[in-house]
């Protein structure tokens, strides 16, 4: 055997040093746009993400609801492939056909009629949000908002309302009973949004009466009639049935595909990529997963439009225990990023890389990006949110959501964990739970706020500058201890 240079290191072993922060460098000026697919140096990528987040190609993570919520935040959800082609296709269609909201014309709003009318319209059109306005236009006076997801005014910041999707229809009633909403909370809502909320017995929002004219869309950025615009969605594919799956997903409108394997450094993946790029040269198709520069170059040469990095670091992953294969995620990202840059210098082609798995804390996202990742993919992180498909279960201390690996017996994703037969000979993933974290919109907003704050401390207002100028330091065990609070901490303020 040959011993490769360097130790296998992971994100916990690094910190970023602050760089000089200029006056112009503020969280408000930070731009998180990033390329998703291969492009010539000096030209823009055909697909850019507005925020560098993608959701894992996993049954427990990327439902259409999650892909919709993430696309609305500027990221991209990848629907999983461990099922019949037609099931995946119908989920791609569900995201592509999503319409953000609409205004119904009802000058004489009679609450009970309107509700029925709304319900029918929402079912017919597939919209998730409906606004009732006095004159039926987007700029008229809003009388109410009806949405299709749970929204809890006690837990949620009123400002989050502006782009959220809230109530199950059954819970809507035009009652003015103000049950369960504290006076202070009501005042907050009135002040912040100038509206009067009413809630049902369980504290869920029932109805909002807006008391101003929201003619200024900036104050009320709900996209009411967002015509012809479609959300982006990605889809995983595998090296077994790609000749059927790729054409069907392209036809359904998937914006980006990704060959998804626990070990992408294989002839099968190169062959599949070559086939896909030959038949669908204009479709964005990524590959992976890899952990070193040699494997990156192999997939880039085979035509990959982006390459995913990470073996064995996932929160549900036991590949390293089972097979002794993998590499610390920080070392893997640093090595692959160097190969990506060398490939760029040699070929004039920039092939973005994605740090996939093993991001445990929000600051790990910043580290992955600073180390050279163009975007990240996360499973555990997204599995915690309402929009993820896992069941939400009560525990003594709150709620948890189910989260299981693609290599677990539950998922049985033999296409990803091919061990030489159809079916799994042994598990490479576990089946478990993650703490419930509420709505994606709000959770991701906090993560983005932290990422921007880190970038500002490092003096960078875009990801290119962040990668180019970030300074990393290794931490010793002792300094790792020092990073944490060393006093007994009071009940938290509730800030994540
Ligand atoms: P994490 O964000 O939960 O730490 O990791 C998610 C990533 O772990 C996925 O995107 C995928 O690359 C990988 N994964 C999914 N299932 C397994 C498994 O069962 C796994 N071993 O390692």
C-alpha cells in the first residue's frame, strides 16, 4: 500500500481567522450566489444557486415539499432515485408545477363562501397560498391569507409570514377568538406586520386581517401571481437504470441530475456520465461521491458538470466502520478543491464541487465553503424540518423527526451501495431520529445569517472572495475545549 500525505481531518479541527473587515462589508451586502454547473472560465454558469445549499438525495430528506421550500430560499432539492422512475418523475412534476400563490377576486368577501371558494381554487390550481384582497388585485387591500401549511404564531417570528406557507385548510375559520395568543405577542404582530392575527384552540393561526394597503410589494413580498416562473428541482440517478431514468426526468423538467453513489470513482459511473452527456449534452449532470483529486479529475474528464465530495462522513453513515473506506471531510474538500483549480487552469473549465455530508454545526458550512466547496449538500440538517418526509414524533423533551440512511435496511438503496448484488449484504447506514427544528424557511434563515456574519468577519462579500482570502488554522484539543462556554449556562434565550 501507498501512504498518502497528510492526516484525514474533519471540520471540527479548523477555525477561521478574522480578516480585515471594510466598511462596505456588511451582512446586507454579502452575495451568496454560486455556480452549480461546469462553465468556461470568465463565463457565468448556466445554473447559479442564490444560496449554496442543496438537500441530500435521500428518502428521509428530499420530498417535493422540501424541494419547493428550499428552491424558494435559492437552493436546490435533489429528489431521490431509489424507487420506480414514474414515482420520481411525478415528484419532479409536483415541484415544477408549484405555484406560489394567487389573488382571488371577491369584492364582497363573505367569509364562509370565500373559504369554500378558496379551497376549491387551491385544489384545482395546485397553489399553496391564496390571498383575499378587497378588489382582487395583487396591490389591493389584503383581507386575509390562506395557506396550506401549519403556522404557529407563538413560535414564529411574524416577519417570517411574508414568504411562508402555513395552515392546513381544515384549520381555517373566520373566527375572531383570540385563543392562546398572548397580549404581547398580538402587539408584536400588530406592530411588525400591521395585521390582526386570530388563532385556533391549539394556537395555530387562523386568519390574518391586514389593516393597511400593501401596495408596496417590498413590504409584502409574497409572490402572488409569479406567471410562467417555475421552481428549480434536481434529481438523483444511478448507474443501473439511467438509460430509462435520465430521459424521463429530463422530459419531466428536472433542472439538474446527479449520479449518486457512495463511491463514484468507478468505471460504471464514468460510462454512465459519458452516455448521459452524449445523449443530453445540455442537461446538467453531476457525479460522485469522491474524496480525492484523482477521482475528481476522472469524473470531470467523463463529463461531470459538478462533483460531490464525501465518503463516510454522513451523520447516518457507518461505511467507515463497515468497510474502512473514507476520508475526513475537511481533507477531502481541500484535496478535491485543489484538483478542481488545477483542472480549471489546464482546461479553462470550472467544475463546481459540493461538500456532501458531515456538516454538524452551522459554522461547518462556512468552513466547507472557505475550503473550496462551491455549495454544500445536507441530509441531517434538512431532515429536521417540517417539510422533510420523516414522521414527527413526540418525546419527553419535545419532538424528533425520523432520519435514516440510504445504506440502512430501511432504505435498501442497493443502487447507491452496490455490494455486487441486487440488495444489501450488510448495512452502511443507520435508522434514527433528529431533533425537530420547525420550518425550513426560519431554520435556514438563521444558518444564512451565521454564514454571512462569518464571511463579514473574514472580510468577504462573495463566495469567490471568501475562498480566495479565508485563512484557516488547525485547533489543538486544548483550544477546542476553549471554544466552548466554560460556565454553567442559563436557560437559553431561544436564539439558535
Ligand atoms: P448528513 O448531512 O446527514 O451528515 O449526510 C448526508 C449525506 O450522507 C448524503 O447526502 C449522502 O451522501 C450520505 N449518505 C446517505 N445515506 C448514507 C448511509 O446510509 C450516507 N450511509 O452516508
